[in-house]
């Protein structure tokens, strides 16, 4: 196991190609601050630069995944005209970075995930929820407006009508309700949350990081363009990928009846 990094608000650990990032403000249900947003961005940057890291798992310490933006700090910033603009821009950039990250990002949702916490979840590639998890938008409960992608990603994830209900009502869904709506991909017993997330991460980590990065890019692009454009992009990436070392290694491993050793090139 590689050394564990600690900041005041974020813990990092890496093992067997899986980087686990743990939001660590448990007394505040891991509410987001400028420092935590910056720490997450820096950790993702290190994970991107480290070829040994193949997958990221994002979770929270204590009773919650993330209760959104720290509203006490938001009120102080909002006392100054446009005082909250820079923070919302930074949070939006972080969430977009997760959504477009070339390596798979798995959300392991423990406890509550609302508002900005839900926006983090929506940016992840796979969402595993503990049985006790509760998910919702909740911006409307305090007349807050989303700023990190909920109005775009939530309806794409669960459909427009369900997104309107979740956003307008401020309601929290149980893990099972979230699974039924398509907001999460799997529900597991609380004690199994991280083991299951890490097993899924290990499954992804054993594949070619190059082909996964290209698949993630193509899948993301396909949501925002006509099918014929997406199909053209798929063919272009297929042609490009045909020249990769990982593809050659995959074919050789199949021929030689052995496990492939992918380099990511």
C-alpha cells in the first residue's frame, strides 16, 4: 500500500491502482469549502499524473458523503457583491473535471449526499450507495440555486420529470428509491460499501487505461450530439486505437492464452 496523504479536509490513499479520496469534514457532513475543493482538484491532478493510478474512488468520512456547500461560509461570502462567484466557478470546474476525468471515478455514497454533494455524485462514472444513504438536491429548501451542474446532469441521469420533482421538492430519496430512479447503480449494506467499491475499481483497473479513457470520452460526447456525429467519432477513435500498444497486447494475450499487461499506450 502506498503512503496515505492527509490534508485538513481530505485524505488520500492508493493501493493496487486505486486512489481513494475521502472528504474529511465529518463534523460538518463534509460540506464543501474552498480549501476542500482545492484539495480535491490537486489530488485529482496527482492521480492523473500517476500512471499507477487507474481508478478513483470518492467517498466521505463519518455519517455523510457530502452535505453540499458550507452554507455558513456561503452567507459570509454573499455579504459582498459577487463574493460567491469565484467559489461557485471553482466548484463547477471541479465537478466538470470529475465528469471528464480520463480515469473512471466511482462514488461510494455513505450517508447524506445533497446539493453540491449530489453534483459530485452526478459527475461520477458509477455510483454505489450504502443502504443508509440518502440522496437529494435540496437547493430549494434554502432558496439556493445549483451552480455545479445539477440542472444539466440530473435530468440526463433520471429524466426530466423526476429531476423536477427532486429539485422542486427538496426531498431526500432513500438508497433503494435512488436505485429505482436510476440515480445510483448499486445499493449495498453499509459495512460493504468500500469493499464493493474497491472490488469494482479493481475490475476497471485491470483493463487498458487507454481504451477506457477513449470509451469514456466517446460515451460522454455521444450525449451531446446527433447519432451520426457520434458514430463518426466512434469510427475515428477506433481507427486511432488500432495503432495502440494496448490493443496489440490484448490480441497477443488472447492468442497466447495469458492475462494481458496493459501499459496505457
